[in-house]
C-alpha cells in the first residue's frame, strides 16, 4: 500500500471511529479523536458548537438519548461492519484526503427517522470540523412510482 493509500485508509478509519464513539456514547474515545478546538456547524438551525467540551455536552444531553450500554440492533454495511444502535446508525463514509462525507440514520425521541449527512474535515490526524445537515425520512410520492425503484 502506498503512503497516500495508507493515509486515506487511516483517515477513513478515524472518521468511522468518531461516528462509532458518538453512537456508543463513548465520549472519552471521542475526546481522543477530535481537536480540542473542534467546530461543529449545523447550518439548518444556524448553530455552531466550538470546542470538544461543548461538543460532548450537546451529545450527552440530547433529549431521548439511550443509555450508552444500549445493545446494538443489527450489523449493516460493508467492511468494516458498522454497529446499528437504537438511535444512531452509521451508514457510509466516503471521501479522500482530509475531507469525508458521513451518512448516518438516526431515530429521534418522537420515533421519526432522519438522515444526518456530515462533511468532516481532518487536521493533524484528528477531526477538526464537522458540518451536519438533517433530513427527515418520508414516504415516496405515488406520482413518480412508475419511474423509480424502492431502496427499502
């Protein structure tokens, strides 16, 4: 494997470990993976979280968050296999270099399912920035059924 390929593989693994730590509620592991001055932006709500302590506080205090020891529901995805937790499911990580796109599916306390798409930027081998977008799942409209395939 070339240095570039090893670096890309390592960076992808880092992003995956970050998502797994968030899903498992393992905030000490998360702390080791992100910069102390990490920034998370949520353009839809006009918010910015600055610093690892604030990031962890927003995750740990989310209403309806299951206990960190909640059992996984199932395994999904390609190698590496991702753990599906009751409310936070890593679907896919794509990218190269220091920029990756992360696809998650999450369940809110009201029972609704949403996709969370994040653009993650690395710096010095740690997560430096995450910009997250939230989109609710919805039923496909009947009018286009004749032209599409279901992915469910």
